[in-house]
C-alpha cells in the first residue's frame, strides 16, 4: 500500500471511528484519542512494547470506541550520522521505526512520534538519556520531517521545548512557527502537531498546531489532576475550530481513586482535551477500562462542535461547567458539577444559569441515572433547579435537554478572548485571571490595554432577534484609567475612571452602562484602550430594554 493510500484509509478510519455515529458531517477533527508511552515507561520503550500496546488497544475494544493513536514519546533516539540523519536506538528499536509505524498502521491505527524544538530532548536532561543530546529538531527541521513523516510514515508529532528553552533560549512563537513550517513543507501528508511548552503559549499556537500543552507534566496523584483543571479553567476562548488545549496524557489505571478517575476522564472530556491513555494497557482493571470506554462520555469529548466547557458558576468550593454539544445554542448541553474539595458538596443550580428553561431532563453519563430537576418557588430561586450531591474529589457529568434555550444576561470576563494572553510568565504586566473578592465568578481579568493587540473580546454576545440593549460593564475602579468599548467593530462607548487612590484592601466595583443596538445572532463586544491599561474587568451584563426602539 502506498503512503497516499494509507493516509486516505487513515483519514477514513479517523472520520468513521469518532463517536457517536452521526448523521451530520464532522465539522472539525476532534481531539485525538489514543495511547502514549511516556507516563508509565519514560525512555524505557522498545519495538515489542509498542507492538503489545497496539495489540491491546485493538483487543480491549479501545480502538472501537475511538482511541486511534499509538504515540511513541521520548526515548527512541539513537544517533545522528555524518549527514545528520537520525538513527533509532539500536537496542530499543533494532529494526528501526518504520517497521513499528507500519505495524501500528496495519492494525488500523495512527502512529505518533516525539521530538524537541531545540537540540536536546527532555530525556537527555531529566532521564539520563544521552542519546537525546543533539537529537532535537534544531538545525535538522526539514531533514527530520522528511524522515519521520515521509520515510517512516508517522501521522502525529509532539514537540517538546527542553532543548529550545534551557540550552538555546529561543523565542517560542518564532521557533515553533519555523518548525511547523518545515513539517508542513516536508511531511508529504497532513500531520497533527502538538506543542509541548508546559504552559499556555499564546494565541499563535492555534494557527500552527492542533493542540498545545497548558501545564507542567501530569502525575498520577489527585493534586496534579486538580492543578491541571485549574490551569485550563478559563482557557475555553482560546480553543476551538479543531484546535485544543492539551491537559496532558491520562493517568487512568495508575493509582487514582475511582471518583478521581471519574473527575480526570470527565473533565478531559468536558474540556475537549486530547485523550492519550498513559498506562500499560495490559494492566488496566475492569472499572478503569469501562470508564475509558464510556461512549456517552467520549461523545462529549469528540462532539462535532469541538468546544471547551467554561465555568458557568461557582457554588462554594465547587464549579459548574457547561458547553454546547451537537448544535450551537441548541437545547442539549453538557454540564459537569465538579467538586475539588475534600468533603461532599451539594449543588443547586438554577437551569437559567445554564441558559435553559422549561421542562428539562438531566442524565448522568457515568452512572446512567437521571438527575433530579425540581421546580422551586422561593424569593431566592425561582424556576427549575438541578440538585445533586457530589462526593469529595468527585464529579457528575450530565447531558441536559430542555424545552427552551434562553439568552445569557451575564458574560464573565474570564470567558473572553484575550489576544495578548499567555502563561509563559515573561511579560512585566501579564494579562491575567486574578482572584478578586466580590467579583462574580471570583475572577477579574487584569492588565488588558496599553496597545491595540491587548484587548478583551466577547465574541458571542447573543441576541435572539436583535434590538436595543443596555450593556453594563462591571469593573474595579482603582486608578485613573481609560476604557473604550467597540460593538461589532464600531466604537460605542468611552469612559475615564474616576478613582485616583483607594483605601488599602478596599475593592471598589463600578458599572459603566450604555445603550446599544445588537444584531440578531452573535455580536462582538471588545474592551480596549490604546494608551493606558483598562481597569480590571469582572463581567458584562446584557439586558434587553423593554422600551427598545
Ligand atoms: C517533557 C514532556 C513530557 C514528556 C517528556 C519526555 O517533560 O512534558 O510529556 O514528553 O518531556 O522527556
């Protein structure tokens, strides 16, 4: 079979294997699902190990539910010859890598490989793998791309940053762009690229890669799972259109408690993260395997809209995540009640907070039980309310179908798109998600402004029929600043904050209110200031004016 034929079959298989069976065509490639060698085996990998994992993937029925990738992580490198050509590790892969990729493909699976944007691999630094020195892509971009993709036939690559950061001090965007261009030029077929810079690298990643890591390496313990979920909590606006925030390889089957495993898979699905199993597949127990194969849960990860859930609201230490599935602004939404605390937590979530109304049905996709929705009539809460108790370190993932979809009246700043945001810690005044007491959702976005590339944009301010609306922006008034508002590309409002100095520890929330005309459907509201920072922003309220023109 030629590489071209194989790629076509791979693509066909990829499209057909995504869950569930759909009538509508897949709009974007969903997050990749599969297995990766790193978490359990580190650099101690071999030809036979990779083959046994590919066999297990098929035998255990994981392939049937959508796990299509077998990814070889760090550890396969041997040496470069005089022409710079990379040779695989002579003991670990005595017959080379092409035969291994061919074997993976022969099972109807896709093959992934690993490298570094710099000269040396992370394994050379942290796993005493001397073969990793000089093994990275630095100075060999096109040569390695030809070898890995054209000659050996790999379909995916994860590109690490140890060599590029530590030894060479390269600039991320420039370096990854150059590497990705070389791959696109030389690969000869589409390659899925993962940027591994261990922090949200910046919005540019979406233009060149399929996914990008947003956190330090995952570990098989609860605090690591909790930390990664926190890292990804406010990044939903940066994913989409077939490009995903990568929460790292799964630690299922590696010692987490059952409820923690549910959180792990549940949140990776809600957040549309790549799903790469990281354990020895031959040692998976029944319940972990069943969780990994839960079709309803995986359908949330592989949903055709490819959206990442956002925090709709917080209840005590708990979080309510939500996202559209199947159809944008449709009647079915995926919802997760996440309890990171060490004791059980009872949630009471008004359906209106999930933009749903009328008769509704909630189904727990892990226990398959129906979740209670009660009609409450009290001054504090009126309407249908979702009620559930979630155990410590636990989650309830549901699909909720309601009779009616309602328009949001509040948009949190932490849902917005921030073109200047990155988590590399290099900016003097980093644009960031700051915990502010008294703010709705507990978070404000700070340090936006100063130039036209550093703005805050709500791209999906919804109006069913269009008309006149009162917009209110809630912000923290702390010093004399300016803030301008653009609605659908036109300047709509400008404000000079009044406060010059406030008492220590005092937070002075203010609202800027103005009337505006919104068009039917999505509207864009942008906050900016070309010369100064804008104040820290809490949220935007959007109310239809009764007396609308
Ligand atoms: C880094 C990555 C890991 C893994 C190792 C390999 O630490 O973040 O996921 O690929 O390198 O050395």
